[in-house]
């Protein structure tokens, strides 16, 4: 899952990235409205943590831009101004959650998890498709009742495909999801081909063949 952290306090931003990375999130950072606006226009995110107090603009104005460019993205508003007015205004505008500074990183991680679970998986901790069960809490996968041994990347790839079931996801979308804005620096999609091939092989070994359909030159679809 990919997170954008919009926070001008660099030490706090780095702490958030460091902690969330241990939870297997792909994290990107923006330290100003301008930088955040650029990234929102270029990339898709599962969740955005938005600080209201930014050096070059109002976070609530940026929130409007987020919802215009990517209405399906979840947004958690963070602000040192622990005021009822800020909280109500943000939630009225359509924010998914609000967290007041200072906050515990473990609490932030659980709020992000709850938001993504609510938006992508109908508030379930367990996702099932074609005999495959994905436990979002333990990050384990079983196929036909047997545990599958997947790498971190294979797990994230499987979850991404299942969460977009019956939709064609482009190779660039897969690359962004797995590696963030580093995808722009890649010369080709060879690493995507390799992970798709490996995941297909593991699924076949578990008796779950032909669920990932390749659309050559376009992308991939999880068929349910």
C-alpha cells in the first residue's frame, strides 16, 4: 500500500516514514503544497496524511485538490491545532479521519490500516477470492486451506490485484504501487514481469491457476 505524507516538519516526516516502512507501506514525502500538488497530479495513493499548516499554503485548499484529482484516495488530516473547528471543517469537506499532533506512530499506523480496510475491503480484516484467503492483519495468504509462502513484494502484488479484481491495472500502476515514485527512474518493467511470473507460479503450485490474465502491452487483471 502506498502512502503520501504531506508534512513540512522534516524530522517528523522522517520518523513517520521510518515507522510505516516497518509495516510494509511504500511511503513518499512532500514538504510543501507545491511539492504535494505535483505528486498528487502524477501518482495514485491509497492514503494521504495531510498536515494543515504548510509553509506555502493552506492544507484545506490542498485537500480540495486531492479530492478533485483522486476522489477515491483516503485522507487523514493532521494538525497541531487541536481545535474542534478544524476537525469539523476537515471532516465536513470529506476527510476520512483526523489526528491531532502530537500523536503516537502506532496509533497513526492503525488509523491508516483501518482507513484502507474500510475503503478497499468493506471493513474486513480477511479478503477472499477464488479460494484464496488474505489476512490483512497477519499479512498471510492461504490457498485452498494451505498456507502460501510469499515474499513481501508478491504479497503486495497479490493484494493489489485482488483489490482491483476484474479491472485491468496498467504496468505503470503496478510499478508505482510497488516502488512509489522510484518507478519513474526505471528504464523498463522487467521487475514487474518477474514478480508477475513468480506469483503466477506460486498460485499454480497451490492449485490456483489462470486467475491473473495478462493483457500484453497494457497490464494485468485478477479474474473472479
